[in-house]
C-alpha cells in the first residue's frame, strides 16, 4: 500500500519561520528601493521646475516674481498674493490651468477656487504626506533669502513684488539655490504667494520653529534643492550652515565649496 508523504508539524513550523526570516530580510531592501524611486521622482520634479524657470526667463527676461502683492499682517484682503509657482504654470505644460486663474483678483477669491484645488504631481514630493489644505499643496518653495550669515533677508531669488534676472545673480547660477523642499510648511499651496521663505537654520533642523517655512524633507539625511542653472542636488542635513547660507544668497561674492 502506497503511503502519501506530508509535512510534519515541526517541518511546517520550520518552513514558516524561514519564510518569516526571509521577509524580514527583504522588507528593508524593498522599502529602500521604493524610497530611492521616490527620491528620483522628487529630483525630477525639481529638475522640471528648473527647466521651466529657464523657459520663463527666456520669455520674460527675468525669473517670476516670488509673490505678487504680498499681504503683510493686517494688510487688506484685496492684495492678490499670487506665487511664483502659479506664474510658472504655462512652462510646466499647464497652460490651460493657468488660463483658468483670474490674476486680477486675489489668489483665494471664489473665482480661483477650482483652479487652486487642482493637484499637480510636479509640485508634490512622493515621500511627503498628503495634507488637508484649503488649496492644492506644494512641497517646494522659493528661497527669498537667508539670515544665517547676516540679517539681510532679501538676498535670495524669489522676492516680493520684484523680479530677479540671471544677470542679478552675480554669485553664479550653479552656485545659487532657487527652490528647495519645504515639506509641512505653513501655507504650502502652489497658488499662494507665501510659498517663499527666509532660511534661518540648517536642513531638517529640529530647532527650527515648526510654524515657519524652512528647508525640510521626509527623505532620510537631507533634502533636494534646485540651483539656478537647473541642476538638482541632494544636500546632507550635516552641511555647514554658513555654506548653506552662502548658497542661498545671489550676489554677496561668496565662494562656495561643497564637501566631497
């Protein structure tokens, strides 16, 4: 009589244990591969933004204004407060969305609500969490300046009601930062002109006030930053703050040497 072979209970438990060990070994590798893909996508987003900035400059002989009619504290709500990123839409293959925006009224006027609610992949880092905002989010912000090396805050690229041209960036396009990750910052909406900020600390600085815009990301160990020549770097959060500050300023004569 032929007897059928089968697993004993002990053999079954051993197989399950081996499978558990293999899954435990593979899971970190899978997670690392997924994060590498997300970082590559984030880098590509900033690269597209950089190319769009150059196309905008070719068309207008300047970079877009950081914020049109910024609203200071207790300023009238009639001030429009449109962001540089809204002005950039036609150069990001979003001409139709750009035409839906009424730039003659404020960014948060009811007439602009449908356009402002449109989420755009190019403005969102895949690693960053989704947030419940009134308007579509962005994880990237323009650099208004820095107060790391001095107290002059408007020494960056994206200013209020002022255009900067490439000729004004005397420190060199490859040495000057334009846009950075700003994950979780307040008013992080691509249409909102508060999408510019002054850097006061280091990258992913735990001492920086959470209610302020700063260079922050969800990537481990650093953040993606766009240079004015449209190349993108992943800068370590251990970078010297003075070097970071020098990379943000546009015309202070800083000579920046990144660590190898």
